[in-house]
């Protein structure tokens, strides 16, 4: 996988997570989420997922390979840092990061982005 493919697929995943947070599948509190305390997303986090996903999709189609790699590196770094921060502190800029599943999602998508930057070639 390369950066372009990550930006397309990872961006779509982030948009889906953002939308699920807003429609309350991943409700704003553990009680409102269909997954309970295991996985929920407040409005701030839903906005973050949605915005990062849109930026990723725009980058996948509007940028050449080098800027795509830079964007994937930035997104991956942000997600890994937010995931690590969520492990040690449950709140980031007013956004609750207390649930374990979401911390894992941040780390997995972030590491995936960083690995994708090592990929070679264009994939349609």
C-alpha cells in the first residue's frame, strides 16, 4: 500500500467514524453508544474524524505523490500522538479520549498511515 491508497481508504474510514459519531451509533456518552463504554465518540471527536477524513480524501485526489506522502505522514503522526495521549490522559483539547476501543482505532489508523508512506508506486 502507498500513501495515495491510504488517503483514499483511511480517509473514508475516518469519515464513516465521524458520521457514526454524529448519528449516535458511537454516541456522545458511553450510555448513548450502542457499544457502551467500550467505544463512543463525543461531538469534538466526531468533527475531528470527519475533518481529517475529508482532508485525506482531498489529498488523495488533488495532490501528487510527494505531497500525498507528506499528508499521510502528518495524519499518521497526529493519530498516533492522539492515541498515545488517550492512553495517558483521557482529555485532549476538550475532546474525551477515555474509551479503549477509540484509542486503539487512533493507534491502528495512525500506524497504518505511517507504514503506507513507505509504500512505492502509484496504485489507481
